[in-house]
C-alpha cells in the first residue's frame, strides 16, 4: 500500500479507529487490572470512576468544540508550504520520521511546561490528585488544559511542518498508548524492558504519578520515551518500589479528589494538606 493510500484510509476511518483504540484498550486493560495488577491495593473504583468518567465526557465535548484540529493545521501548513519540513526538500520517509519524532517532542514539551509554569500546573494538577492510578485516570484532566495547551501544539505543528500522515499515526498511537500507560497492570519484566525502549509503559508512567515531587517531575513522554532519555527527565524504579508507591499529590491524600465540583474549581485554589490546615482549600 502506498504512502498516499495509507493516508487516505486513515483520514477516512480516523475517528472510528481512534475510538476503537481508546475504548477497546480501555476495556481490555480494565479487565487485566483485576488479573495482573501492579498495585494490589484497593483501587476504589466506586469512588473514583464516576468523577473520572465525568471529566472524560467533558473533555470529549471540549475537544469536539475546538475549531481547528491537528490534522487541519498540518494540511494548511502543507498547502501553503509553511514549516521546516515542508520546505526542506527531504524524502517522504525522512519527513515522516522527523515529523513523528517532532510530534512526540511537542507532547513532551507541553507536558514539561504543565509542570513548570505555575498557572499551567494549577490546571494540570487535576490529573495528579488521583490517589490511585488505573485506566480511568487516562483522561482525568481539567477541560481548561486542552484549551490552553492546544494552541501550543498547533503552533508547533505548523512551524515544524509535520506531515498529516505522521500526525494521523501519532494520534492513533496516543489514543492507545496513554490508556496502556495509565493502566494498573504488571507486565513481564522482559516485555516491559523491550517496550520501554520505544513507548511509555505502565511502569514508566507510574513513576510520573508518584507523590514524591522529583519523580512527578520526570517521564513526561505520552507515547515515546526517547525525549525523556535525551533531555534528562528519564527516571526508573524497581517493580517492588512501584507496587508500594504512594500516588497522587502528597498534599491531597483524601476524599476531595472524588468530587467533580472540587476538581473543576481546583485550578483557582491554593491546595493545602489537611494534615497541616483546617482541611479546606483556600481561594487564590
């Protein structure tokens, strides 16, 4: 099948394939979490899943309302010969590989900024106050996060000139790998070691959800591990340490994270531990 034929097929079936990748793997790993869990502690699904599901639904609505998507931005840049890869005169395979890696870099970069820029972290921490980690955490984001980070990603796509096919394949992988990486599953060690050479595995991403801040500020990749390795943000832990790891933010190890309204207002609050305060979040 030619380059153009693959792209035409993916464009035609992209939405269906994206939903199949996300929900298919969601159901698969939701079952596997009960059979081969990394963390055997109670996952509190009855308390956590309703709010995580509500945030997922809100984010699907918000993403559907975004007027310009990644593929449309790539098409516009390609049609107008804007962006480094669109004017570099390289062969299609080379442009594809560089574009795919660039998309992974922009994902790493926006995630890095979410942790380092205070107002972005105030929004992103909604994802990190979940005290357990499983497939339901995958799209546990505040809707504002997509509003503020999407323009950064689109600008990167245009300036780099990422080809549409590279984006189509990356976004499909993102739909599946992010479910996989958030799942509470225990892989055979040999398989994890092989997969993490290329993609983010559950043991890699679990480090990122640690309550210990230096570990939270590591492993920013969503699909690829290459940028964490190259840019010094790569961190690993033994399977035993991961199984016993405390997840979520240290200052919020209580039931507040199970409230949808509290999570929606969290970006506008100063988060304080109930161990050292009255237990109430203070408005900024």
